[in-house]
C-alpha cells in the first residue's frame, strides 16, 4: 500500500511543484513589469514640460502690470506651458513689432489689432509737479512730460492740463519722455515743470516733496489703459495659445488680489521701495483692475475715435467689433468658475 501510495502521489507533487514555480515566475515578471512601468511614469513626471516661448511687449515697468509680474514670479505662466519673454520698449516699437509678427502680444490698445482682454479701463495716472509749482498759475509756460507719443499718457496729460484750466497747446509745452521712468528722471532733474506718472513713481515723487497737481482717477473719463492685444491672425489661427495667455493673466490677477503680502513684497523688491511705499502703490492699483476682462462698446468707441483723430482720419466706418473680441475671455472666465 505504501509503495502504491508513493507511486501515485509523486507525479501529483511534481506537477504541483512545477505549477508553483510557474506562478512564481509569472509573479516575478509581473512585479518587474509594474516596477518598470512605475519607474517610467516617475521619469516622465520628472521630465520638464516643454514650454512655448511667447513674447509680450509692455511700454514700461509699472505697477499696473503687477498681475503679469506675479504670474511670472510664481510660476503661473509655466503652468500654462508658457515661457514668457517680457520685453519693455516704447509703445510705438511694440506695436510695430506686433504688426510685423516679431512679437506675439502687447499690452497697449491700438486700432487695427485685436484686443482680447482689458486689464483696466480706469486711469491710474497723476500729474506731478516740482515743489515750487503748486497750481495752474505757476505751471503756466512750463514744460510737461508724458510717456509715449500720442497714446494714453498723452491724452491723459492733455485732459489733466485742461482740468487745471490751461490750454495744452498755448499755455504749456508738452514733450514725450518715452516712459514713466524717464519722466520721473526728467522731473527730478528739473528738466520739466511737471510730468504724468503712474504708481509707484507718483508716490515716490510726492514723498520727496513734489506736488500731485491732478489725480487722474478722480477726473479722467474711462478709457482702455491696458490689456492683452494681438494680431487678428493669432486669434484665428492659434486660439489655444491665446486661451492659455488669458488664463495666465486672470490667474496672475487673482493671485495678486488673494495674496496681498506677496504682491506688496514683489512691488517692494522690484522697485526698491520701503514696505509702506509698496503698500501705497499696491492699494492704488487694485481698485482699477477690471475683473471681468472686457469693457463696454462706448469705451472702445471712444478709444477708436481718439486713435482716428491722432491719425488725422476724419471719417470711418469702424465699429468696436472691428477691434475687440471678447469671446475667448468669456469662455475662459466660464471655465475658471467651474
């Protein structure tokens, strides 16, 4: 019986041993395969995402562009797959570069281009004068500087001079200082009697004893001050890129509002200010931001009219829809609220 039992069980034990070995081998290869896949996934996760180089032209380094600087400083553009190349140059230079395709986007509104987002439609400009010039009477006959040539700064300066009861063509001499930084230099050096400045430069000058003759936010009508502008071809041919830029702008704006300490610290560092001066500049710019990202046809029409006057075009059939397109900003706003 014992011999017969041994003879019957041996094949069974051998088969069971073989099956166990096969299972172990399969398990080994399964573990090895899963480990390899996991390692590959980890390597892929560690591989930096390839960023798309995109150029953005701004007319000057000022606090109005704080959402852009926040988005750049805190990795928001990178998270949208964008390697932002921020270029500071004269408005006329950035517009020319955009028209020729050498630049992707600019912040200055200009006719013939497509505005897809408005950062602010409220002025944040101030007419600042030397310590010895405290009113319209002492300003008469003086030189007044403004940024750019015939853009927003020029028109704001003209309006503020008129607010003082002076004729901008007869009572004073207007000159271009190219941008606010050079306007500040011209004011401090005494080359101009007054100049138009934006934060933080206006507060910096006032703290040095200069006078704030006119507060633009209090007296100027709404107009498109800043935004995201591109060629109509870009809007048509690469809407995904425009969407990502819009998301980065909106997220940068939201970050600057949700993290005031970070935003103030950034202003303090970038403009080499003390904490109080940085706070004042931050609190001045925040109320001017346009959270919706678009503006009314009336404001766009006024901007078009002004541009036509500068170009000495008496009549035209242009309408706001020829220059702005809010469809993508509306889509992005809806997506971000979900």
